[in-house]
C-alpha cells in the first residue's frame, strides 16, 4: 500500500525520515487520556464522599464514641437502683443520716460487744424491747453490715442513700444502697420522738 506523503515527515539531521501519526491515532489517544482523567476524578470524589458520609459497621452500630466524664475513656455507669446516689460519710449530728451512720458504725465495730450493741440500741424508741432488738436485729446487722458500706470500716463509715420518702405523720423512709446485686436496697423508717430526737421505727438489717 502506498503511504500518503503527508504522513511522512521531512528527514532529520541524520537523513532519516519519521512517520507522522495519523489523525485516527491522535483521536484514539485523546479519547484514552480523557477517559483515564474522568476515571481518576470519579475515584477521587467517591473516596472523599465515603470519608465524609460513610461509617464503618462498628461505628454505625456502636456510635462515634462521644466523650464522657471518665478519665480513661470508659463510660461511667451509675447503679440504676440508686437514683439519688448520695454518699454519706460525715453527717451532722441530730439528723436521720447521723442515726443510720451510728448504727452502721456500731454494727461494724470490733471490741466490746455489749458497748457496741448499746450504741446500736440507743437509736430505737424507748418502748422497743431491748431483748427483741438484740435477738432479731443485732446478729443480722453485724453479719450484713459490709454490704452497705462503700469502703472498709477501718477507713471510716461511708454509705449511700438511694431514695428518701416522706411517709406522713412526720415519718421518713430512707433506702440505703445494698452492694449485693441479689439484695434490694433496705428501707429504714425514722421518726422524731417526744424530745425531738430521730429514732428508728422500722429497720431492715
């Protein structure tokens, strides 16, 4: 086949003639470059879109990890059974909290058993039979006291109040936290006696 003279370039300085690219070849090369450019742009914009709007499966199911108040990044979980969550460590004398504090202190104390029981019993009304309290309340109060203490008794008595209820007639019901998940928060009812001192009218050891 005879080659068109327009496809033949002039000889170079060495006398060698080079073939010029045909129009068809130039058009094909242009189409390839255009297609490659569009592909790169599509991939690039798709990647950006994925980074902006797409979440991993873990993020979709577990959230984005909103910071919380804990220093180590773990979420703080409060006991749902203790809504008030009020820690008592040094209550004011003459308050219902002081009465509970002293009773827990007596139940957790070592040493003179008779002295500890006397302190415990002193927070019941005068008409509450001493022997009944010693037989029914005292042994269980001593046995279970650690379930209600937020720390070792040697470091100081500390307990939590989970709920307060006004019962009417001047009586107050206080629920303290039980650290035993199998045991409900025990209620303690208190009422002022004729001298204005808070006394325990109902106790759950």
